[in-house]
């Protein structure tokens, strides 16, 4: 039985499996960040609604101030136009003029507050738009394509898993445990190919004796550089 070849095959399957799981995880992250788009969109909608409200209040106040100011000017023109000589009428115009002054003052105070509030809601809206722009720049992906890819990857997993199980049954328990421990400890690569006399994982050059050993399918040889199981085709 060629143990090292079986281990090498197992490594290949595990690598394929890991690559797919990683990719699925990445796709999930990208899709989840699309929820972030929805979240920011809600923020934009809310900010826009609030800002529109404030703008409407401000526009209404502007109109009222203009109207009252015009009325005040008309009253003043009548008052000082010299055409009215009846004291009672002049007194009424004077009172009206004063009342208008007070009204305009109150409206102008409200107008200042409204301008301030409108600036705040405008800033919140700008912030939300900026956040969206940044997020979209980060993403720039087509989610429907990604979902298709995710589905394909998921479909490939059972086949890889069953091949892996079948292979595992051919490997001696102790050796499989050793493989699993190395797999965990060595970043998902337990078995390294020998390419041009060196370990593919760490580049360690094998001695001529080790090269001979590595070529012997019945011998489990570990790299003296990284400790991984060596496989030579
Ligand atoms: Zn090595």
C-alpha cells in the first residue's frame, strides 16, 4: 500500500475542501456587506426625510417673513405718506406697525433656528451619502454571480467529502492522526511534494539519502526543514 500517495491525495482533497470553505465564507461576507448597503440606504432615507421636513419649515418661515415685511413696508408708507390725517387711523397704523415688527422679530428668530437645524440635517444626509459611496467602492461586485458561485461550491463539497472519507479508510489510524495534527499545526498543509530535490512547502533541500527515502512509497519521511510529510511522485 502506498501510504504517502494516499496522504498526498488526502492533502489535495483537504486543500480543495478548504479553498471552497474559505471562498464560501468570503462570499458570505460580501453578501453580508450588502446588508450594510441596505442599512446605509435606510440611514439616507431617514436623513433625507428629516432634512426635507426642516427645509419645508424654513421655506414656510421665509415666505411668512417676506409677507410680513412687505405688509410692514406698506404700513410704514401709509403712516409717513402724508395722505392720512385722522389721528385714530394714524394710531391704528402705528399699532399695526409695531405689532408687525414684533411678529417679524419672532419669525426671524424661528428662521435662524430653522437654518441651524437644516444645516444639521444636511450634514447628516451628506455623511450618509459619503458612507454609501465608500461602501460601494469597497464592494463593486455582482451579488447574483456570487450566489451562483456559492451554490456551485456547496454542491462540490459532498463529493470531496465522500472521496475524503473513502481515502481515510485506506489510511492507518495512527498515520491519519499524525496527518491531522500536522494539518492543524502547519497551516493546512501536512503533506509537501518534493520538487527538484526540495520540499515544496519550505524549500529545504533533501540529502541524496532522504531523496531515496522519499521515493520509497512505504516510508513516511518528514521534511527536516518544516516537519511536513514528504511526497515524491
Ligand atoms: Zn519542508
